[in-house]
């Protein structure tokens, strides 16, 4: 198995484990009002620790694959994965924006809208820079 594939598995498992640990109490309480800043930071720290330990273990046991260059297939797979993740994030942001507007939370609605618009500006600006670089 290629290092990029193993890396994707490590991140997938770590993210799933941390997300389940974070959201299980919220589902049990049947409310998304729970959670706290400390819990979010704890989840992020736990994710980083799991990913670092996983990648160090892979690098120790398979140093040649960890040092390899990404080939065209790896780059294409990463691009398709990023695209799918962007679509999912966009849908969640739109849903959050709708909920914030319905609840009358204009600060959160403005923040979500700014994030959505900002991400599109970054995406298109990056594409223009890449087109310009290749011309």
C-alpha cells in the first residue's frame, strides 16, 4: 500500500474516532447545544496526536514508502478527494447559514456567509494565478 494511501487511512480513522468521541454525548443529549471550547480544542489536539503517532509509526516501519514522491495518480486522487470534501463543507455551511438566519443569529450568519464567499474568492483567485503561471 502506498504511503499516501496509508496516510489517508490514518487521517480517516483519526478523524472518525475523534468525531465520534466528540459528537456521541451531543447525540445522547439530543441537542447540538452542548460541547464547549475546551472540548473542541481537546478534540483537535487528540486528532493531531493520533495523526502524528500514526505517521511516525508508518515512517519507522516503511521508511522507503514514506519518502516517496507523489505520482500523478496520487495527485489526481487528492484533487478528487478535496473536491468531494469541498462540496460537503459547502452544504454544511449553507445549512448552518439557513439555521442561523432562521434563529436570528445574524453574527453567525454573517460569519458563515463571509466564509462561503471568501472560499470562492480564494478558489477562483488561485485558479487565475495558476492559469497565469502556465501561460
